[in-house]
C-alpha cells in the first residue's frame, strides 16, 4: 500500500517535477526474457513487482461469424502468465512491465469461463478439444513459437483515490510478429499487491494469422479478438527474501511437500 500511495502522489507531482537522475541499472537485454533486468533494479532499491501466475490471467474472447455462424460456438481462451514483472517509477512514462505466456498452457473454455461471458451455446467436450487442437495445429504452432510476449510502458497516468488510470503502450509478440497497441488500464492496490485491470482488441491478421474457418468459409472465427486482463503483482523484494530464507532453513524445519 505504501509503495502504491507514493506512486499516486508522484503522478500528481509529475507535471512540475524535474526529470529524475538516470539510474544505474542494467540495460535492456535484446532477445532475453525479461528484456529488462528487474531483479537488479529491485536490488538497487527500485519498486519492482512479480506477476503472480496463480492470480493473474488473460481472457481472449473469440466470436464466430459467417452465414453458418449459428452452427458454431464462441470460445474463451484463457492464458496465465508463465513469468512477468512490473517496474513502478515516480515518472509514469518510466514505468514498465513484461510478461510471457506459454502457448501450450492455453486453456479453451475452462470451468466457469463461458458462464462469466454469458456465451449462448453449450459445446461438447469433444467440440472444445477440437477447438484447442485447431488452435495449436492450424493457428499458433507452439512447437515453432512457444511463447506469447507482452511488453508495456505507461504513456501517462491520472490519480484517483486509491487507484490510478493509466494509458498503456503495449508491444505484443505472437508467432514472432510484433505489433503495438494502446489501451487504458486501471491500477489499484490490495495490501502490498498491485492489481491491473484492462481490456483491448487485436486482430489476428495483424500477426499474419488467417482466422480459422470451416465449410468453405461459411463458418469462421472473427478476425477481431477481445482481450480482458487481470494482473496481480507482489513486491519482488519480498519474494526474493522468502526464497533466500527458505533456502537457509534446516531440512528438518521444511514442510514435507518440499521433498516430494
């Protein structure tokens, strides 16, 4: 809560504040993930968070279209981040985040997803499995492109009580193709956690992807996809301290599941 409160105050003061002194942190690392050394920034005393994969997800809503759309189904593809980090600096334009998702981990219509988005059909388990197979075998090719990456920068931010509205500039990489997007997001805190909620639209053809179709194109997936993001991040310094403390504990004091 304290770090986020400082961020809100900084947003209000940013318009008249001098540009901060350049920090001695590692440079961007092209090709690696993360492309910025967040751990070094954390050790240098900066406000760095780690995305919690268990509490965060991207929902991708794929709609059907075409003359025979009534014979198909809309679907929700859910992605949980494999790894992700957020850097919060007093100047919003210097804040950033990087995430990656493993394509093989994408889930189609997991429990509760269709109900949440009020989809109007009920595909069978076989339909859902076939959709997942088509997504991998004919659209995303995870053996060739195993990751989806998202790198974001804050364009500007506006403070509200206990929250901030942020304009995000995001570079999305799918099948090795990078495309840039801008969309609004809302940041707020819960204890020491930082939470971001946002939505955006993207087009499959932006990434050279031909939307899946059947029956000679009479039934197809819409080119436009709606993406809903809910990201929860915890201070990286705390996770590093927890790991260090855990590694120094005697084996007799560690939970039994650590040996399994």
